[in-house]
C-alpha cells in the first residue's frame, strides 16, 4: 500500500476514495481491530464511528462539506466487529483518495487518551446538567453547546424552519437570535456584553428563562470567550405565583371572615335585641327563624348583655318567632335555665298555638316556665307584683 509519508509502527493506515469508502487497510490496522481486509473494504469510514460519537460524526460531515479541505485531525471511537478503540484520525488528501492515519490512543499511559477521558468527564457533566450551556469564542460565535441549550433556544431559519445542532457551530449568537421570540433575550444578552450582570429572567417560547453570561479569561487575563448559561425557572415562577395567589386568597378569606363575623353579630343584635324598660326590667323580642346553633350563639350574647345591664327580670317575647323547631325550643329552655342560675327571672310571652303544641308534645320539662299571654300582660303583671 502506497503511503505519502513515513508512518510510525504503532499507527495503522487506511486508503479511502473521495467519499471515504475504504479501499485498503494496513496490517497494523487489521491487527488492532482483529479483522480482515474483506471486513472493512467497501465500508464507509463514517459507518465505523460508534453511535455514541455522533457529535464527532457531525464534525466530520461539516468538514467534508468544505471542498477545499485537505487535512483533518479528530479524536473519536471506531468499532469493527467486537473490537472498539478510541482513536486519533488524521486524514490527508492524496489526489482522488484520502489517506487515513489511525492511532489507537486507549492504551496505558497514553497522554492523548488521558486528556480525552478528562474531556469526556467534563462533557458528561455539561450534558447531564438541567441548564442550557453554550461556549462562545471571543467573536461571540458558538463554539460548543449542550443538548439542553439547543432544546431551550429552538433556533429557526429565516423561513421559520427549526435549525439542526450542526447549524449552530461557528455562527454568531446575534445572527441566530432573529425574530420576535428573541427580542427580550437578545436585549438581556446585549446588556451583559458591555456590563456582565447577575442572572436576569426573560420569557422565551412560553418559558421563564434565567440568563447568565460570564467572560472567560486566559491566565494572561486576555478574553478567550464567554459562557452562556440558561436555567428554566418556569416551575419556580409558577410556584411563586401560586404562593402569592394563595396569600391573597387567604387575606381575602380573613377579610371576609371578619365581615361575616360582624354581620352575624349585627344579625344577632337585630334578631334578639335587648330593650331596657326599667332599670330592673328588660325585654328581648325574638324575630325570624332560629336553629339550635343560632339559639346557642344568642345565649352567650344575651347572658353577657343582661348581666352587664343589671336587669333582674327579662321578658323573652316570641311573637316574632312563632315557628320554633324542637332544637330551637331546647335552646330557649336552656336560656331560661341559665337566667335562673345568674339570679334573673325569665318570663315567656307571645307563645302562639303552633309553638304551644310543640312545647306540649316535645316531652321537655316546662314546669319551671313562667308564661304570659303577651308582652303587655307580662309588663302589667310584673308591675303589679312590684
């Protein structure tokens, strides 16, 4: 096999046609990959690059789209049958063919391989992060990006078609940020070019994105490029918005509860007002519908008000509440008993036929009830007693 330069003994060689289809392979290459010439002849070199090295394959494809290309040097992984090696490929044009030097670098103490492993560890971290990461050179061209950056940005052509990852390499960032969706994003980045600032949040494709741009300097303090980091904080913003909404709702609820409590107090005062007749006599007319619960609420307010007023006798007038249910009747009897316990005489008036029938059939003890026909009769009898 003809060669264009001396080849070290540890380096295998391939000869391909202009389309990188393998024509010849050196014994060293066949030995390294434990294969025969028939196994690789007629196979395109790119088919030997492993699926995990698609980024390298894209680099190779982009390079071969340049007609003036005569030399290419890349590190990738080749697989032939069961053999797989990290290799350094040096491709040199030789007329109508390509001569490919294949150096296996995954042997022990190989400096290139150690550097490659470090690079792969670094790439694994960058690719594994949930943030979008892009490295820009000093001319603000995209030198590297991870898959998350590509997914978040959703770059499109002038015609609106989504760009592929291979379309980003070497392009100026501003050239890619074209169209209405990128207006706020571009403004944020433009501010950061002149004055690097903390993270700023912008809306991009319906997501809240925090943008951070930091310069990279060499040991001599000269600018080497920039790191552009994107964090999708939509979930956090949504949670903060929900928390703020919940806080407003709670405040409104507290406000409404205060209003309701005030209204209930006003309703209780209206439905059972305390009307002083003399220093010792008070009338409490019941108006409206009453449940057991409402009667229990009234009992507390009535007892406190009566005690503060110092009344000795209280007339409970039921003229305005002729249809008390059994629970409300029990509550009324409870109020009467509580009045006796604090030394106040309770007199019931305004008991209509329906209420009288319920009292009689209720089975409740009513022997201690003092009842008068109406309010006038009660006041007259009390005045006569006095």
